């Protein structure tokens, strides 16, 4: 009789195991990119940085709309309305919301148009440097030996060059023609080496993994292994470095414009506006403050976003920042840190 009951309902251990399985949380697999996105969604600094970046982008995109609404072009000079009888810039008013510069031009309109130059140089130069650095880093780390030696020494040589002096010399030789392209090329050339070294170091360890050896055994070619099997495993580090490289490129362009070897006037540039405002900052504070705030807000937002992206892709993120509370990825899929420590 007892054997029949056991046969019908199962042993007590099996019953307890079944009850525990029924009450256990459902385990759901999530990709690293999804985990990173969930962490970013709960990061206030990342959200605030994204809001600022979106506002800067909208300001650059709708710069012609701002010029149309104010009725002031970026290069239009208002000698009588935009300057005092002493020839000084006019402060913020209903006609000029952010004041004017020394030539009577609207600072608001020029700041909006200056955002176009900064974002264009920052995004294009950083993307170009990242693409070149990824290709060179993949080749150096994957092929090794002679290829690695040549490419690694080349990247070391690029990193050792005084890029600011080189940029000044090159821009001086080229002159005013195609100066924007020269600036983008200089920034990309002196930035790709740092990306290449990071990618090279990651590839040197990844190429020894079992899945790479399996790809070799299946007859996969070198290009397929590099760009299909290895590259996705280093994209997280590349994305982090790209977000940190954009503000550095923006500051570099502003530095060149501040030194009068960047964007050719009268094209608006934040660095050029800061350079021109130095002569009037004691009598026209708005001329220096507003372009400086635009540059500061843009670079700070990109830097904070880069830090947040780096933390989001860091697997130690939950233990470092959420140890006392449930993980940011709450729900039945994950256990909090305290439960993990108890299980371990």
C-alpha cells in the first residue's frame, strides 16, 4: 500500500523539489547589450547627459529656424542697433536675447550655428578615428608577429608626436582652403592610435579562446574570424571609447579656432567666439559666458555619458553601486546581490 502511494504521488523528496521548483523565479537570459541598456535606463547621470546632448543637437539642426525667428543672420552686422554709441557690444535684451558681439552680430544665432561645427567635427573625426583604430587594432592583435610589431610601433610613434604643434604647422601650410577637412583629418590621425592599442590588447586575449579555434577548425577565413567572431566581443570597449573621444575632438577643434588656425571666420565657431571675447569680457560678460557655457555643457554631457556607458558595460557594476539594494535589473529574472552572496 505504501509503495503504491509512493508510486502514485512520488517520494517526499521529489514532492519538495517540485514545490520548490514551482515557487522558484523564472530565469531569463539577457544579452550584455540589453543588460547595459537596462543599467543606463536607471542611471540619472546618463539620462541627464542624453537630454543635454539632444538639446545641443536640436539647437544645431534648427539654427536656421532660430535665425528666421529672430530675424538675424549669423553674419549680419548691426552697427547701430547691435552696438552702443561707444562701439561696444549690446547686452541681452528683447531684440538680442543673448546680446551681441563686437561687430553687432547676434550671439544667440552664432552660438546655434557654432554647435553645427562642433558636433560635425566631433562626431565625424571621432567616428573616422574609431573605424581606423578598430581595423588596425584587429590586424595587429590577430596576425601578430611581424604585422603586430610594425603596427604597434607605428601607433607608438603617432602617440609620441606633439599633435597640437603638428596641427598648427599643417593648417598653416594648407591655408584657408578646405580647413575643416584638414582639422577633421588631423584629429582622426592623432586619435586612432589610442583606439587601436585598446582593440589590439583585447584581440590578443580573445584570439586564444575556444570559439576562435573552433572557427579555424571549421575552415573560416581570417577576415570572417576578425570581423564576425572577434569584433563583436570588443564593441563594448569601442563604444565606450567613442563616447569619450567625441568631447576631446570638440575641445581640440575649439582650441584650434581659439588660436585662429581653426574654422575660417566669419563662420561661427565656439572657440573663435571665445577668442574674440577676450578683449571685451570686462564690459561684455555675455560675449564670453554664453559660448563658454555651450562648450562646457556639450563636453561635460559627452564625458558623463561616456562614464555611464563604461559603468553599464562593466560586469562589476551591480556589486559596486547597488550592493545594498536589489539590482537595477529587478524582476523575476535576477537575484539581488545579498542573495547571490548567500548562495555563494
